[in-house]
C-alpha cells in the first residue's frame, strides 16, 4: 500500500503544471527591523534594504506576517509642504541595484500586532515579488527613537 501511495504521489507531482512552482528567489535583504509600537498604538513601521543581484528589475509587491493582521507598502510624499504617508502598490528593486526602506522614505506599515512585541525579539516576514518568488525573513524588533 505504501509503495502504491508513493507511486500515486509521484505521478501527481509529475503532472503539476510548472507555473505552480515557486520561483527561486533572487533578492537578498539585510538590516531588517520592525519598530516596537509606541504604547497604545496598533500600527508601526518596518525597514530593510533589498538587493537585486540579477539582470532584471524586480518589484516587491506584498509582505505578510503571522505577527500582524495586515502589512502595507508605504512611501512619504510632500503635499502642500507637509510630509504625508501614501500607500504604494509595489516597490522597485533595480537590476544589479538596491533599494533602502528607511525612516522618512519607503517603509513597511504593519497593522494590528497578533502577539506581544518586545525589543530584540524577532518577527517573521514573508516578502512576495512580482515574479512569484518569495523571501522568508526574520525582522529584529527595535525601540522607536525617542523624540
Ligand atoms: Cu506608513
């Protein structure tokens, strides 16, 4: 019976269409941090640098985490002399280049923590790119700067 099961599984895998395969990821990330939310707040920001060693531009199109209900891609823009955050659909990572998500610019906006978040713990992030590839990361929790 076991052999038959393996045989069936084998033929099932064989007939999976190639599009179902997750692409090998070409993007590398470092300096991955998420800020501990301010007391009483349920939203916080995350930052990282994405490097693209490939010859093709890639886009970061979504980020998910078990530790947050929702994550959006944001940037800052000047509107009437005021800095405002706006959501973006994707973040370009130039071919043979990099993009930095950092305070005052592009960032991750993370909503509704699903667990307690303490300094130096880590939270998982799953990055999705426009070619279907995914990158699994651990972000270190850091305290927000004092004002
Ligand atoms: Cu934001």
